[in-house]
């Protein structure tokens, strides 16, 4: 589903991501974790087509994000780390805009949006301007927007920043159910507890390079720490 | 008081930071701005100087004509100042980004009011600097006035500035209260009616009627060696700028009268400013809080659990006009613009200037006769003037349209919409809209100036080419030099890319005006010139579109 091949991204002389290769299959939840500035967000933005790779490529459903971006992006639902919106649009207008951009018909939008709004109980505020939403509510709208067009791959950057605990649990359930139904989730996060219970594999990134990859059990074996949590493993490998 | 000076000095220190900074581009932009202001001021100064020198040699008609010119231009400065201050002042008083910090700090409402008053006065003083000062310097030097004239003129302009700012503040506070009390539609209609009525009235005063010319040139008393200025004084009596004009006029030959007027002017400006200060600072805390409240629901009410795109009346929510994804992005741009009152007000100001210009052309044609004999020259100048308005509107809408996607552009950029289509949609939409507005403007003035069908037709073709070129250049520069972190249109328009767009567009406007004259106004065969213009336009449009579309494919939101 998602195949990152020898990906390198430079900003001027600074190397953000260096020769990164990752493959994620349908039904998997892959968590990319690492310290601040390790290149997680850059990787996600490259996969979403917001950055152009310096070298290498990313394939989504076998379509190159650089050579066939429209086809690759049709499969993506992207949830950014900072949900910047057009302030003077209502949440409902924003969801319709996203739907139009991804080719969702008006009838489908009318059917789906009410159901999506129920997930986080947003019906009461959805006709207000986004500029007046709290950060958490903006995050919820961006999560719902990613599900509007039935994506096959979710690119999720720091999914629960600003969410209340109840909504965080719902979001986790949402991602988990999505993967169980055959979807792929590629998530970057610092909130290790959020992904620990649902993640299929973990990749650890440091200074733009993948230093370790595997299931949590495999990482425990490599670290020689049976029963260790993801946080302990993270500290072990990134020191 | 210390707080006001401290905050103002902090804001002014940005200029120092630019000059001391390592980046070259902001320094070039700053230097270009200073140079442009200086060159415009110098050009106006020498124009006025030549006129006043000539008039000072006209013993009989010189004085009333000098006063008429002074009255006209100072009235224009006054109107521009009030309009500019009312628009920028509303957002400075009630919506500026530092207000939450000031409100949460132990700073009194009077202090905040005084600070905002000073900011508004400084920002809106550009008509006085750009037009008023060259005018006053020119009359002083043209009439060989001494140092006292310039001292009097300085105090007169200072009083004018304070009075105008105080008046603008009262207008803003009244308008703020009015807008909050009446429905939005009524507010917009009332504002438009005031602007159109005021603009029409201004044109009626500024464009000389035959009665005005009679008042100047028909001597009332043949015994007198100088024509009377009484008719001119009566004509402008009720405008606040009249007393400043009369003072400056008198100071060039009658200091005693000038001193008398200056004393009255200073007392009046001081009393009026104090009144505005007390009324303003008393009303400010109340108005500030109610006007800072956002409009939470898009249509001013909660629509509860309405779950589809259609209201009960069958009206779509979004998109309403365009259904192609690229069209929906354009519709989003329009929606965001309509809901951005600051940009809406600024665009209203530009359209107001366009209206004044068109009304002045129409009135002039109507009053002093048709231009058939010189229609080529008139239309070429008209085309150049219209290219200025196309450039201004392009800077407002087209140039920033890619940058204004801003940090929210992840929505569009991560979607499966080819960015080329987004680019093309923006291009054709703005080209069509600007051409429609400008063609309507040209057709509006055509009957008043008695243009032939042929001239009007050729002018329309040139206007189409002009709009297509300027929009393509604006969009290309906006895409080549985007700033996704800036949401202020003025700052985007005054960036290096904005300046390049301005110069290029104005130069192309001038070029097309000259080409039009060679086609429609020259005595020879215009066909080769037309062909040359069309080919040049096509090459420019195609190369701009190519550069812009290539760049937009690789844009990154860093």
C-alpha cells in the first residue's frame, strides 16, 4: 500500500530525511516515532505530496507521488499535526470542500457528513466559523475530513494533540477499526501510549535515518528487554 | 503616555531592524518604496510649482485660480484621508492583533484609544504627505513666500491632520455602533449609498462647471485690478479643508489675515479633537468589547442539526456556483474574501476611486463638450488609467491568491486535484471578472465623451488583452514568490514580488496605451501595430502562464 523507497529530503544544506525505506501493507498500523526534528513530519508531508523529495520516491497503491500525484493522492486521507484551516469557512463548508476535492458526489457527502459528525458530537458547532473552534475541535474536523472519501491510506501526524481523553479514545478506535477493515495507517507521534496497543509495527527515526524497525515484540527481543513498554524501548534505542 | 511612546517606538523600530538586518530583499523593498514616494512627491512638486509660477504672473485671474487649485486639491486630500482613516482606523481600533495583549495588561482604555488614534493618524497621513506637502511647498516657492509662510503652513497642516483624525474617529465609532445595531445587508447598502453619494458630490465640486468658470473669469468689478476670490470661497465654504486652503492662500500675501485664520483653525481643531477624545475614549471600552465579538455562526444563527448541503429553500451550502474541484477552490476564495471585512473595505475604497475617476470623466465630457476630435488620445489615456485600476485590483486579489492558501494549503495540495487546473481556474475567473468590471466602466463613460463605435470596439479589444496580460503576470509573480506565512494582503502586495508585479503591470499598461494610440489615434495604417500588440500580448500571457504553472507544481508549504 505505502512504499517509501530510498527517500531523501534536504532543505538547503540541512538533511531532514536520509535514504529512508519503509513498506506498509494493507491492514497495518505503522507508527513512526522519534525525537523532535528527527524527520517524522517531513516524511508524512512527503507522502502527502506537500514536499517534493530530493531523492527517492514514495508509492501509494503503486502510484508514484512525484510522477502520478493525482492517482496516489486519491487513496490518501491526511491528518496534519497543526490543523490550519480557512478561518472564515464553517466546518460544514470545509467538509464539503474536501469532499469536492476528492471527487465525492453531493449525494454521498450529504449522507456521510451527518454520520461523521456523530463520531465526535460536532453537530452543534459545525455551522460556526472554524476560526472560533478550539484546537481540539479543529483536530476533530481534520480527522473527519480524512475519512470523508473512504481513503485506503491514512497519513496521521500527531493525532491526539488537543483532543480531550474521550475523543482521543474514539480517535484510536477509529484508526484501529479502519485498519481492521483493510485500511493502512501511517502515524507519527510522540504520544507513545496512544499507539502502543494498536500498532502493528514501529519505526524509530533519528536525525532523518531509520535506526530500528519491527513489531513491539521484535524490538523487545532486540533490546533484550522482555515486557518493556514502547516508551522504554524508545528511550533505549534513541539514547 | 510612556506606554504609548514605547509601543509606537517598538512598531517604528521594525524599519530599523530591516535596515540593520542581513537580508537584502527587505532593504531593496524599503528603498524602492522610499524612492517611489520621493519621485511621486518631486514630480507633483514641480508640476504644482510650474502652475503656481504661471498663475502668480497672471495679475487679474491669478489669485482666484490659485485659490481654486488649492481648494480642489486640499479637498481631495481631506476626502482621501477621511476614507482611508475610516477604513484602516476601524480595524486599528477594534481588530488589531495587539488588542488582546493591551486589554489583558493594566493599561487604561484612554491609553489604548490614544495609541490607536496615533497609529491611525500615522497610517492614514499618506494623502497629506504625497499630495498636500508638495502642493504647499510649491505655492510657497512659486509665490516666493518667506519663512513665516512655511511656519504658518506647518501649523495649518498639523491642525488639519488632528481635526481630520478626530473626525474620522467619530465616524468610525458611529459606524461601528450603527453596524452592530442594524442588519448587515442594510449596513453595506448604507455604506455604499454614502460612498456613491459622497463621491458624486465630490466630483460635482471638483470638476469645474461653466458657472464656476464664469465665477473665476467674469470680473465682478472692472475697477479692481485683481479678480475677486469670494465666489471660490463660497463654493468651498462648508468643507473643512476650505479654512486650510484659505490660510495657505492668505499666508502667501496677507500675513495678518493668515494669522487670524490660523488662530481660529488651531482653536477649532483643538476643541474638536478634545471632544472626539472624550467621546471616543468614553465609548471605546464598550464598543471595543462588542465589536471584537466574532460572528460565530456563518449566517448569524445556529442551524442546529441541518445535515445536508441544501437548506429547506433548496439553496446549496457549498459549493454553490462551481462544481469542478478547481472551481470549488475559486469559490472558496470568493467566500473567504466576502467574509473578510477588512479586504472588502479596502476593495470598496479602490472601487470608490474608480467611481470618482469615471464620474469625473463623465462630468468633464458632459460639461466641456465631447472629445471626438481627440478620441485616440483620450481613449489611450483612459486605457492607461484603467490599467492602473486593473493593477491595483490584481494586487489585491490575483497576486496574493496563491500565498493566501497559506498554511491551510495542505487541504488543496494533498488532494488529487492537479495544481495546474487550480492555477488555470484562478486565472480565468479573475480575468473574466476584471474584464467585465473594466469594460462596464469604459462603456459607462463612452456616451459622455461621444466615442465612435469603432474606437470603443478597438478599445475593448485592447482592454481584454490588457486584463489578460496583467492577471497572468500578477498570478505568475504571486506563484513564483509566495509567502504562505503571511495573511495580510497589503504586506504581500508590498513584498518584492508585489513590487515587481506593480512595476511590470504599470509598464505593460503604458505600453498597451501607446499601442492603442498608434492603432486608433494615429493617422497612418494601424493594422501592423495591432498585430504587434496582439503578438506581444500572446507571448507575455503564454510565458507567464507557463512559468506560473511550472512553479505551482513544485510549491512546498514549509
